[in-house]
C-alpha cells in the first residue's frame, strides 16, 4: 500500500505547475518501473494511470518537461514492447499531431483533395473536423531534439506490430489515419537527416510487412490504401525531396520508400499515375537520382523501373503504353545496369516491342538530355541512346537518325572524355545496325557546308568504323566514296576527311570496285592540292613534308588501297581518268594545284603520259593565262624534272619541251614575273643536261638558237640569270664538242665571227661583280677552248689566254685557282702561243702566289 500511495503521489506530481517537480515525478516513475519485476503490472499501470497524463506532457510549454516525458515513454515502450496496446495510439497521435504543428500538412492535404477532385465524404468530414478543432494555441515544435524523440517513440511503438497497427486504423475513426499521414508528411520533410531516415525506415518496415502479408488480405486496409492510392501523391511529394538530399543515405532510403509506394500505386491503379511522371511533381526528383554517383542508387533505379514496367506490361492492351509516361519509366532502364536486368529477364518482357511502342517519346527525352547545357545530363542522355540502340539493334527506327545526328556535333567535341567515348560508341552502333542509305542524304549533304563539314566528317569516321562488311555492297560504297571526294575540301578539314576515309577503308576495303578506288584517289589529289595551295603556293615543292600529320594519313589510305604495298600501279591505272577530272578545272587556279598533285604521284611513270599532259604544260606560254598560273605550271615542270629517274624515257620529248616551252622564256622581257620565268627556264634546261635527258643531236640541231639566246643573257642585270646562263653554256659547249667528235662532220659548229662574239661575251664575265660567276666562267672557257680549231681560231685562243693570265693574279683565291685550272688545260691547245703569252707578263707587280703559279705553268708547257 505504501508503494501504491507513493505511486499515486508521483502521478499527481505530473500535473504540478512547476517543471522541475514534473521532471522529478517522471524520474520517479522511471525509478518505479526499474524496480518492478512484474511486466503485467507495468502494462496495467501505464494504460490505466500513466498513459494519458504522461502523454499530455508532450504538449507542455517547457522543453525540458517534453524531453523528459518522451524519454520516459520510450523507456516504457522498451520495457513492454510486445504488451503495449496500440490503442494507445488514439491518445498519442492527436498529441503529437498538435505539438508538431501539423496544421500546415493538413491544409496541404485538403488542398490536394480539392485539386484532385476527391469526393470521399468521410475523409472530408474528418478533415474539416480536424481543421476546426482547437487544441489550444497552434504550435510548431522548434526543438530538433524533441522532434527526434517523437520519431523514436513512434518507431518503438509501431515497429514489429504490423498486424496490430493495421487493426488499430481499421477499428478507429479515419481522423487517426489522416493525422498519422500528416505527422509522417511533416517529419519526412524535416531538416534533420536522422529524423528523415527514421521516418522512412518506419514506413518501409510497415510496407515490407504489408507486402509479405498482402496475399492473406481480402482487400487493402484503409491506412495502406491511403498511402498507396488516396494520398500517395501527397505523401510522395514529401518523400521525394529526400532524393535530392546532400547525404547519400538519405537519398537512397528516400528513393527506396518512394519506389515501394509507386510500385503499389501502379499495382492498384493498373496504370502510371500522372503525378509520378509529372516534371513539376515527383519526376524531377527521380530524374535527379540518374546523375547520382552512388553505385547502389545507380542499380536501384533500373531495378525498380523494371518492377514498374513489369506491372504495367501485364496490361493486355499494349497500345495504352504508347505515351510519354511509359517512356519516362523506360529511360531509367536505358543504362548498363538496365541492360543487364533485361538480359537476365529477357523471357519476362518483350523489351523491343515495348520500347518501340513509345519510341518517339523516348527519343524526345533523349534529345532533351543530350542537348542539355550541363555535361552530366548529356552523359546520361548519350548513355541512354547507346543502350536503346543496343536493345533495338537493327529494329532501331532509322527515321530518327537524321534528327539525332546534329546533336553529335557538340557531343564529339565535348571536353568530357566520357561523353566523347560514349558518342563514338553510339555512332559505331549506328553504323553497325542502321543502313547508311536511310540517312545518307542528310549526312552527306553536310559535307558541302563549310560550317558543318568538319564535325560531320568526325561523325562519319565513327559511323564508318562500326560498319559490318557483310551488310555493305559496291553501290553503297561508291555513293560514300563519291560523297567524300565531292566534299568541300579545305585545309582545315583535310585531317578529318582522310580520317573518315581511313575508317571506311579499314572495314570495307575488300568491297571497293574500280570506280570507288578512283574516287578515293581523286580525294587524295584534292587534299594534296589543298596542302600545296596553303604551304607551297608557288609550287616550288610538290611533296607533302613527311613530318606533317597528313602525310602519314594519306600513306595509310594508299596502303589500304594498293596491293603489295605498291601504289604505283594504282596511280598508273587511274592516271587518265584523274587527268580528265583535272582538265575540266584548269580554267581555274585550283586546277593547277590538282595537276601538280597528280604529277607528284605519277612522277615515276609520267613519261608514258607526256603526250597527255603536254597541252597543260604549254599553258606556260599562253599569254591569256594569269602570271600566277603560268608560273605555277612552270614550277610543276621544274619539280617533275627534278625527279627524273631514267633519262632514257625523257629523250623522246625533251626537244619539244626545250624548243616550245623553255627557250622562249629565256629571252629578255621587262618585269619581275619575266625575271622569275627566265630563271626557272634556265634551271629546267640545266636539270635536263645534268640528267643527260637531252640527245647530242638535239643540242647540235638547235645550237645557234641556244647560243644566241644565252649570249643575250650573259649581261643580264640579275646575277642569278648571268650565273645560270654561263653555267648552261658550259653544258652546251661540252655537248657540241662531243657531237662534233662522234659525227666527224665537216659542218662548222658556228661561224668564226659568231664564235668570236661568244668568246668576248664569255670573257666579259671574268670581270663580273660576283666571284661565283667568275669561277664558273673559267670552267665555261675550258669548254669553249675545246671547240676551237688550232689553225683558224688562234686569235681567239690568244685573247682567252691573255685575259685569263690577268685573272691569275686575282685577289680572290678561288677565282685565282679557277684561272690556273683554265690555263693549265689551255696550255696543251697551242704550246707555242701559250708560252709566248706567258713570257710577256710583267712579274714585277704580281702576287707571290701568282708568281708560283706562273712558274708551275711554265714547267707544264715546257714539258709538253
């Protein structure tokens, strides 16, 4: 009895005005409970004496009192977990509802019902009753610790008592259900992560137990029907915000709970409720998770999406699935995890059929993603497109390709390496599964747009890399090759276009016919020409530097095209058709860069086609052409002559080239252009002589024209012209001497007065301002002396010796040496005259070195 009296006093203390006395009373209750061994006594005491008064303290104005009371209730729930009567919730729920300030959640519930046109009269009456009830002043629990304790208390009471929990709501008024939903709605949006997590766990536990026992239920109990159907949207709007929480665990458990409710909602409604896929409601939160980096969330999305799809696909009318909602659910499956699930359960649903049923909407969703300004969204979108293509394979509707390809312009240039790799993978799959004929018109039209060509060539490179040779045919390949060769070729796209060609040939090389190979060669000619135009505009060089990237890429293409790694036969077989293409463009400047490129690749066999290209080479002297074109053709000829491997083949054509093309350009005409032409003409003739490409009879036949032309250029104002002219004379005089000896003809090489004039002109070059010319002149005089007749040209010889002796004393050591070599050779021509000229030299004022040379010459002539 003393104990009972003492307990009554303790209970009376719970109603005291002083918070400290109340706290002390609660502590005494805890002490009393700790001392009791009879659990039934604790249960009876709690339900009969303590529950109402202790629970009322949750509403107390003092936070410390509320905290003490909640801790006591939690302790009691721990002590009598299995014997606690859940009818106690009828006391607890309204108290918690009031203290947490659930009025706002209740107003949102009423608004939700109004907006959705719900007409449940019982619910409406309960909501109005709750709204009009005044439980004192409207409150809102500000203490996070109190809210946390309230959540813990609910968890202790509810968890593990699923059956009792559902029975309670079945046997009591609807207001308890609605108030409980208000409490959950409020706490699910709490700022405290622990509270959110615990509330989610409470609901998850109840839903899991509900799903396990659902088969035994004849119908959905009201509480769970509220959660899964009547107020699913209302509750999920609060849950879904946790999907964007900064903590991964909150995002994970929020989505797990959300997906459970959605699954049950689909099961009940036999459809996808609009609020699930509404961008302004739940869907934006689900979609946010698609960018999450937590692996479990990445797996959870397609796992749950598959469950939803499986429920929906059981609908007999598959046409009902042709909507944007179904497409949004499928988007969650379009990733590697989703593909793995579909492969594992391929017999459960027909993925291809269902994807095709809503393909237009899926493509729209993918377009939105791959065009997004943020790279994570673009990466999600391109991965979805890759997965979609892998799912549908050859059934992918080709009509969408032309709409998708423009997005790849930015995707393949992305700074995000993952996006670039996925874009390449997707384009490979397009090439593999989708016939190029379906989108060729769109794709190849972009090759002629200077804005888009570079990007679309890169796109084509990846598409070509995915081609399946078994699906290709000659006509299709020819169309591709023509599109590449007819592209708008500029220097800034040369790499891209040759890359695309390499990609194509690496797969389809064996399928190319003769016409396709011709188109590829034409493409190479155009790229080469563009390189020359940009890097060797004067065509002084026809080759591409082997250090340039484009060189290796072109060689790679030729290696794929040619047999036995020898492209000579390939070029030789296609020379004439390539030349025909170029001939149509020779009215334009670009035509001559094309011509130069063809000459470069044909240089090893060009002599077999000289008759074909002569008309083009004759443009050098066509006054109607621009100076630039004439000089360009001349440069081409010069480069061609630089690469003569076998002079024998050239000898049949050199007379024509010499007389009709080269010699006319040596004649003096005013202007810088004419100077360049004279220089190039002289260079070309010297090249022909150096390579022995000119027959002796040609030199003999045109000797007068040669000598008269060159003689006029020996005093040219440009020292290069003078040097080349005197050097060329040496070659000509040597050939004339050889010809004279071989033919043993009595025909004069030239008249004496002409020879005298030539001799005097040459001797003048010994006084040239350029030492280089004076040295070459000495060599030319050696050749001239070999052409003289001892009996008839003694005076010329005497003049050459006397002049040369003067230059034996030259200040330039190299000139002095050249003069000595000349005199040494000349000494044998006419010993007596040479000796006479040597003796008359006044040695008083000459250099010591010169005196030594003269002594040596005297010794030579004496020994003859």
